[in-house]
């Protein structure tokens, strides 16, 4: 049972053990958090806030991000497994060893997952300074709710970051083994590019979601703008970092072929030059034809990309980057009274 559940990360394991569909788990978590918020206002004997959008706007970000981080896991996990299987088909190993390595690459480390959650909780306490919240009458239970919600969200966020980086490292280790890679059939590596894209899209989605519930005043602060610019840069870096190990493998395979072609071009060129220097022009047509063929082959190799993605995936990444930017400007234009 331990080996069976180890292929799932912590959140997936909890969802599976609940024996409920993912959608119902997300709905239940969201409803429970909303009910706890209402309960906090009831215990504070302060219901006035519940009828204002501003109050809900301040708390919906946490609720939506929690629901989002839970639901996005299975999407990323499925594409990650497809990437692992793509690498498995290229491993120059016997079946049992290939199976062992791919099983290891898909295996979760439960202790490290828990440590990442504790780090997120610890930083929430240190940076959030809950002791500075309003703990007086009318705000006591709302402050308790805020601490619990922020602890859950940041614990999940740090866990998500750890799980992403751990997957990148495991796949990098797997690709470090000898691969039977044909640079003319790079479509075999497309699942890896799709998995990398899914990671970026997941973070883009979370970023856009957090922007939706930000107040216009907060969005206009230079600190907020700087944070989101850095976040978008990090998302792009994650996309390329998750494919770096495959890029290295492809670049090496490409270089080996180019080196082989160059050696043959040099060898045939020297032979042709030797015949020409001796005035033996007869038979040089075949050598010239060989050089032309080798040069054409060299150009073909040079034109092959050393990254496991195509133009369509890059377009999707670029388009996804526009989503948070569009949300940001829509909210700012609305604040300034500028029609779209």
C-alpha cells in the first residue's frame, strides 16, 4: 500500500482517500472555509461586513487559491507521468532497470512534503506577524480565521513549489541516463514540453486568480507591480528550467552528429584537394557530390532545435503570459474610469 500511494503526492493521496470526486473535494473545502468565515463573524457578533463586497474581496483570494491549488494537481501529475513514460521509452536499459528508475522518478517523498508545508507555515507566522492583527472585541474570531486561512494557503503554496521543483529534479536525473535519442524525431519529447508548459500555466492561473481579487489601490502600489513582474519572470524561468536537462541531452546528441559530419567533410575535402593539386580531375565529381550531400546534411542538423518544444507550445506560453497582464490592466482601467 505504501508503494502504491507513494506515486501520488500528499494532496492527491488525501483526495483519493476521501473517496470523493475531485470537484466535490474542491467544493467542500471552499464551502467549509466560507462557513468558517461566517461563523467567525457570528462569534464576533458583527454581521454588517458580510453584506459588503469589499469584505468578501479581502478573503476570497485565499479561498480561490486553495481550491485552485488542490484542483490543478491532477492535471500537472498526469502530464508529468506522460513525460516520465516518454523518457522511459528512450532509456538504453533493460526493462526491469528502466521500470525501477521511472518508478523512482514518480515517487513522492512524504517527509519532505511535510517539511515544505511547515516552512510555509513558519514563514507565514514570521512575516505575517499574527500578533499584530486586531484581537480585540468584534475582531477576535475574524483574526483567528485569517491566521488559519493564511497558514493553509501558504503551506499549500510552499508545498506546491517544493513538489514542482522535486519533479523537475527527478526528471532531470532520469534524463541523465543514456538515452536512445534521435534528434530527427524530437516529437517523442513533446510530452516533456507539455508537462513544462503545464507547470507554467498552473502558476500563471494562480497569478491571474490572485489579481482578480486584488483591490485597485493595492495593484497601483509599486511593490505589488514589482512582485508580479518578478513572478512572471520566475514562471518563464520555470518553463525553461524544467526542460534544461533534456535540452542538454539534445544539444549533446546534435553536437555528436555535427562533429561526425564535419570530420567527414574535412576528410573528403582533403581527398578532393589532393586530387586537384595533382591535376587528377577525373573522379572528382563524386567527391564534390559527397561534399554537397554532407553540407546539406550538416544544414539539416543545424536547423533542428535543441529544445523539446515546438512553435505551438511557445505560442501557448506567450499567450498565457498575457492573461495576468490583461487582468491587471482591466482592473486599473476600471479604477481610472477608462472604457475598454
